């Protein structure tokens, strides 16, 4: 099988996302990269879930980590078989899939795929340790197939970028950034990128900008309060982001700050294209719960306290961009209006 991470930046190589080997899952700590290159080593599946909750990895990383965590859970289960095996793995699947409330629906899909292997294996009389390699292969296939899907998305998004265009990004869209850049290189489209820093974890500054730089793109970082001015000043052509959830009624749930950038883009008549897969489990925005995280993180910058004792903070991890501010949803099946996402589901059924 062709590894779809070829020619990708360091962050996007599979071993640097989440990787199971010899009874452990290692996850590159994206909270501190590129200042430091360190891995969180998990010897239990609960530690993988905690790493996901603690933002050791983010964007597409948690999904791969959850899949690799299922292989680790099978390693932990050892000689368990039959109903005992299924019950143990079911508990692990729940723990891993519920590490973050906003992404539960998609996480459940991933661990459900692993549980199909578990149930068949248990029915055939096998024990847990025999499942480790099949589940590792399942996790590898998940991330590889995801990259292959995003190659299509990267191509469709590249169609929307003018020659030598300037792109403004929010947070770390991970695979789409790598595939978009690869596609633009193929087309000799010498794009420029501007990355909003994305506090409090600075994913745009540390992760998106690092991948772009590694892959030879002219990239600049701006603070989160600069997009409205910079869009006009630097003649931004397209604003793009990924999404943690795209609901079937066209709302985009993504890293907090996306909504205000989309507002500024609309004011300047700059198109906003979101990338990802509309989520059939979220028919309407009413089914999405916005996660609030530790407010202490808002009152510091990379570990340095910036507020006076006694000052309080809010930290909603995501915000909601309505469909009227989104010019298109870029998927593996093409570009769809946010008002017509049922067409995506229907097209998927016919292929």
C-alpha cells in the first residue's frame, strides 16, 4: 500500500501523528512543537484518551490516536477472549471516543470499526493478543485512507486558489494543508500562506506555519486580532479552515476565532471555503455541544502567566459559523453549497 504521507512535512508523517508499537502508543506533543520535539508515550489506553483530552494532539490527530489506542487496549487485554474480551474492548472504545465532547460522533465511528474486528475475532474464539496487529493495521489503514481522501479534497480546494494566490488559514487543518500544498506544487502555483496564530495553543503559528515552511511555502504568521486588517492589506484571495463538525444544515463548528474571520472575509468579499465531511449524525446545529476548556490557558501564553491574580477568563474551544458566511464545503466528492449538504450524502450513496 502506498503511504500517502510521502513528501509531507514532519508533523504529517504517520509516526509523528500517533503510532502503536511494542505495547505503547507514542504521540507527538503538538502543544510544544516546534519549540521542542517530544513525544507523549502511553502504555495504557486511558493514557491515550487523556492525551487526546489534554490537547497533546489535535485536528485529525485524535482520531488516529483513538484507533491506535484500540490496538493498545487489545495488548492490555492479553489472554482475554469471548464476552470478557468484547466487554473490555467496549469500555476502551467508550473511553477513547468520549475523550472530547465535541468530537464524540466521529470518534464513535472510528472505534466502531475497530469493534467490528473485535466482535468477529471473539466469535471465532480468538484472544486479545491476537488482535493487536489487526487493530494496528486497521489504525494504519484509517490514517492512510484518510490522507488519500484528503488528496481529493486538496485537489478540489486547489481549483479555488488563483495563480500565485494568498491563503489565510485558521488553526491547523493538518492533512488538507499538506495535500493542498502538494497539489499547488504540482500545478506550479506558487501560493503564499498567512496563518492566524490560534490562541491559546498557537496551532496556526506552531503547526500550520511549520508544515508550510517544511514544504517550501512562503508563510507568515499574524496574531488573532489582525485578520480583518491583513485581509485587505495583503490582498488575501481565500480564507480556508477545516472543521471539527460540519452539520447537515450547513453550520461549521471549528476552532474558536473561525466565526470572526469568516465575518471579516464576508465584509471584504473574500470567499471562505471549509474542508471536511458533512456529519450525518448532526442533522442540525442543535445537536452540537460546544466544549469549554480550562480558562487558565487563556490567562497564559506558552506557560507564561499574563494576567493579574483574581482576573477570570472564558475558554470556549470552538465557535459556530453560519452557512451564510461560507461560500462552499470542499469534500472528497466535490464542492457543495452549505445549504445543499444532503446532496453530498446522496452522491455518496450512488458511488
